[in-house]
């Protein structure tokens, strides 16, 4: 079950991570509901920072969560590369990191929550949050260290707009319930461990690009002019289509038959609709392609070479 929602009283990605988890995942098979965990995460986060998250609903809560002795290192999203998403389907982004914790912190406890998420905008009021379907799994490397892996699960057709093609911040956090019941109105927050790292690293989210090429005529006499057309498009998350990418520099390249290396013949600009058109002289058999170097919001892409037989 995936729950994608905004909770007015919840700030930061960690609380939403708890909210997004099925009960069995978020609390190791406990009976807590996602809403229960969302409430707890929010209360812990706000109490730890001295802010008030709730009024009457938490009036009986006492204490302040202690700072959990746990830290993150070696955080990598998508193996350190930008994330590229198309217009639909499911993009499962690998996440790896290490944690170091005090000897009395049991990261494998049923009521221990560890999460790494992405957000953009401000930490207190993010404009976008991307979560994993499941909590990370960790393998101990010593009594106080562990290597962990998980995913960020993106559904472009449901949760992305073109404005999301930007740099996202990676947040990590952990909650140790230590046997406390987050549904108890008299919960003693001082027995709860909490730590949050708002900015572990960053990662770019990009709109998948596509590039075509067609060289004509085929075959052609040596020395004659051929016309090379194509089109550069990229995912448009606002319309769920692939739209032309206008006014972009694209290289026309050629690879001689029998060679594995492309050389650049010229640079061509895309039209207002992303189309490409240019001419060149045919001298030997080989493959023509367009190649786009990419931008901060759009990954590089090269068309599959189009073979031209020169007579």
C-alpha cells in the first residue's frame, strides 16, 4: 500500500516517510497504523526542535525526545548519478548508506524507524518529497556500524511536474520508540530517541530525453548531398507526453563502416518544436547520428546510427 498525502502539521520528510509506510513495514510488523507513526514522527520532530506540532491532541504528552546517538555516512543516491525519469511507470532508485550508532541503539528493533528521503524547497516547508516504498535494510559490519540499502520509488505520472527537474536534498533520520506507544495520549517522549539530518547530500532529478535520426536518400552516390533529419524530445511531466526540446545544440556525427568511433561533422540547433535538419556530403559508407550533451534538467542522449550505403 502506498500512501501519498500531505499532513498539515507534519514538517520534514522523515515524518512523511513514516506516514507513507504500511504498518507492517514501518514498525516491523507492529499494530501501529501509518497515521499513528506520522503523528509520532511529527511530535518527536517538533518537540526536539522546541516547536509545537499539535495542541489538544498532544496536551498530555510529556518530555522531550533525547537525541539518538546515530549518524549517517557514505550516502549515495542512484550510485552517485542524476536520476532520470520518463512520463510513467515506476522508477526504483537505489539508495545506499552507512550508519554508526551507540552500542545500546538497536537498529533492528521492531519499533525502530530508519529512513532516507528526498525533498526540494525548504526543510520546514518542502515543495516536493520523494519516498521509498519500503524501509531500508541494514547489515551489521560491527556492533556499532551497519551498511544499509533501500530505494526511492518514483511514479512520474502521479507525483512529478516539470518544476521537479532540479536538485533535491537528501534527508536521513531515525526514530527509536523503545517500547513507547505512539497512540497513547500520555506518551512519555523523553523515552523516545530521535535524530534527523536535513542535508546529507544532493541529487539531480532529470527529464528523460529521446533523440531520433534519419539520413536520406539511401543508398546515395558518392559526393552527393544527403539530408539528415531528427527530433529531440524530453519527458513533459505536466502533460505526460514527450515534448520537443527547443533551441538546443545537437551534434551531427559520423562513424565510418568498420570503425567504432564517431566524429563530429557539425552542430545544429533544434527548432521551436525540437526538430533537426541539415545536409552533408556522402563520401563513404557509414552511420550518421545526432548526439545531445544534455543540460542540468535533461540527460545526454545519442540517436542510434542510421546507415547510409554510398555507391
